[in-house]
C-alpha cells in the first residue's frame, strides 16, 4: 500500500456485523497502523446486533441486567479495553471505530476526544439537531431547556476509546434509528437518570443509515483535515492484514 502525498481517511462501511468480528478487525487494523503497514487513518462504520460492552471504568451496579437475562433477550456481553463505563450497541445505531495515528495530528487523547465530539456535532447539524457537550462527561448531547424545549438535555452519542503508541481504536456510538428501550438494561455510561435519544426521535422520522454514514465520514475528514476515501468492505480484513505483516 502506497501512501499518497495528502493524508487520507480510509472509510470502510461494514454493514451489520457481529461485535466479536469487528473487534478482531479493528485490533488488526490498529496493529497494522502502528507498524505502518496501513499508512493512512481508517474509519470503520458498522451496525451491530444487540450487545452490551463493559469498558475499563464499568461499575458492577451499572449493569442492571444479569448475563442470563441479557442472553434471554439476545444481547451479547463483552468486556473490552476501551475507556468509559457500560454501553449498548444495536441495530439502528451507527458505531464508528476511528483508527487514527495521533502522531500525525496531536499527541493528546483529551484533544482527540473533543475532535470526535466535534465531528459528530457537525454531522448532526445536517439534520437540524444542535449537538452539544455536557461539562464533565464525554459524548454528544442535544437540547437546551427553554421556551421551545422544556425537556432535559439528552444524550445522542457515546464515546469510549483506547490507544497504544498513539494509535486509537474503539470509538463512538451514534443513535440513529435505535430502539432506545435497550438502554433500560443498563445505566448508560454510568450516568444515573440519563435520557438517551436518537436522530429519529429528535427529527420524528426514520433516517437513512447510508446517508448518516456519509455525513459522519465527511465530518471526520473535515475535523481531522483528511481526504475522505471510501473503501469496499473487503479492502481491509484480518486475513489480509496478517498476511501483509508476515
């Protein structure tokens, strides 16, 4: 793979795939990004079947449902190396895994988190949704109580990342057409009383997922000053990456 003169963001739309499969893929891409076998930053976009993931900061009390009950609902359970508390992924939710070499940008994970938030805020703006930050929390929220909106602020996107050698993986979950009742199985991100929302809930209509993917990919490219390149799903695979490393 030859690196072009202008830094790129290779965006790969994976469709709907299991969490385990994509976890293995993003780890393989991260290893290849660290070694230089993948010379550009990568954004994997995917929908998962229902799954609850436990980050490094997860507190037991925030997993409201037992593993047995989750299994009875068809929800998988994974402990992973990302930061943050417990969260849910499922159909209708756009999950993004930016695999970014911060040595090319800025060696600062706090800065990186703010950039991921900014990209999601930009993407939401295209749907007439004003995304905001919530002091003390990571993620993207919406709603400002006032004359036109008396509801409390609502969380629309969650973020949890991991990094090694300044290369990131894991990432964000943006609720698009998500069945929000699944969040009742947990205390989302460990925030008591949080009101989870989605693009569909805020706009009152179902939203085209490929359209959201394009909006998010373009926003990430703008925020990180990268040229967006759309790649087919088989462009990056565990087998191909491991073969290139051999």
